[in-house]
């Protein structure tokens, strides 16, 4: 069997991809790997408290490893920290890793190029699937998720802190992918077929935060872009409080 770790975001696409991989017998998947902001003790980009991330992993029943980044991370520092982390995973004999990516070609090329440097194979269970079908399958399987971060350029405050359901899908603007694959929104999955029990939380405050990104840091996926640009971007966050 292939010794495998999973790139766990804490969101819905990760949850569905993990579900699919766990149905297969050729992957020995025993580790979730998540990037976190060490200055704020939260999941990168999602803004989820690490306590809830830990509770997720416990309910899923798979060990969790976090890779810590400072809040102000440059491309060079990002690459250095990730390379050290992957080298460590190679030393632990991991040969494969799973992602929940669906259609971002540049992101997959970037991931695969970095994985090739250390001899790890990337696996993409949701790749090129229709995002409407992906989200419908997610709901049909009984998964439950809530939005924790939305891109303020595309979605208003009313879209953050919302349960993902049929009404949410209907309310999305036409220019927003239903899975938020372009970084329009991020989610926290708190129940479903991969969980032993639901992760309990209460909804806290909603805040908007704006950031100035480094030259070629990707605001959607925290990966370097090919072009070198600098711009501001804003997000609505909903703080979830562990119960």
C-alpha cells in the first residue's frame, strides 16, 4: 500500500476528497497536514481556530501535523518552510499525498513541480469534476459545512457564517463558482460520513480584514503566482468558537 498523507484545509473539498480516498484500499492514509498562521493560531486563509482543527482531526480519527507560517510570509520563506516539511515527510517514507483541488491548472502544476523535487506523487480525487456535481455529492453524502471566510470583492457579509445548503447555492452570484474554487469562499466541515461525531461550535463575531499581498503570493491558495504583482484584498471572516 502507498504511504500517504492528506493536505487538509478543514473545508468541504478536502472532506469529500478524503472520503473518496478512504473508500480505496491502495492508500495507507494516516496523516492530515494543515498549514497554520502561527501568529494568530489559526488555519491559513480560512481563519479557523486551531482548537477546532484539532477537534476535526480527532473526530475523523487521523493524526494531524501542522506546518506553521508567520502572518507576514514572503514567497521565499513559504518555499523554505514547505521544503523542510516535505523533506521530513519523505524521511517518514511518505510516497503519495492527496489534494482536494478541482480545476486550477496553474496551482496543480505548482504543487506537482514541488512534489517532484522530493519524489512524492500528488493525487487529486476531484480533479476536473463539475463543481456543481461535487457540491451536490457533498450534500447528498450528509456532510455539513459553514462558510468561515468570503472574498469581500465578490460576496457580502451575509455570505459568511452561512450553512452550505441548497439555498446557499441558489443565492450565490453567477460569477461565483459553487465550490469557491477560485477562492471566493472557504468553509469549515463539522459533520459527515468521515466523522465519528459532529464538531461542536458556536458562531462568534464577523469581521472584515484587508491585506496587502507580497509580490507573487496568491490570495486564493497561498501559493506563489508566476507574475509579480502587488495588490490589496479584503475578506469577511466569521469566528467560530469551540464549545
